[in-house]
C-alpha cells in the first residue's frame, strides 16, 4: 500500500508527472533504447503509467519514489535523447483537501 503523499520528506512516496520531449521530434532512438535496454530505472523508482501523443513527439509519464535522486538518475540515463520537465503531483482528492480551508 502506498505511503501518504505530501511535501517531499525522506521516506514519503511522491508522485511525479514527467513530460518528455523526444529530441528532434524523433521517437526512434527512444524506442530503440527502451527495446534494447529497458526502462533503465534504478531500484526504488517505480513506473506507474504513460501516454504518448499521436505525433510521437512527447511522452507523459507517471513515476513514484521516496527519493528524488533516483528520478534524477533515471533522467540522466535518457537525457541525451529526451528533454524532461518534471512536476510533483497530488491526486485531485488531495488537491481538494488542501484547498478546502481557503474556500
């Protein structure tokens, strides 16, 4: 069962939305590396799910980890062929609870 999410604190599992842009709008090197070497994620970084735009230029990926450094290691494994934007995310339910006192 996942641990509660919140501020990035050691041991708290955080969700991340990663927006990947395939360099030169070319998905072939990305899919070739994935086919040949796998996800290249270090232990402790868990892939949740992903979606790719119809033009095959961007991937939108959800990952989770209790250690942001693991996400950075994974990004390093792909940064020669992918540009990354990373967002810490929470569920819609968590967002509603967080904003409720201000309503």
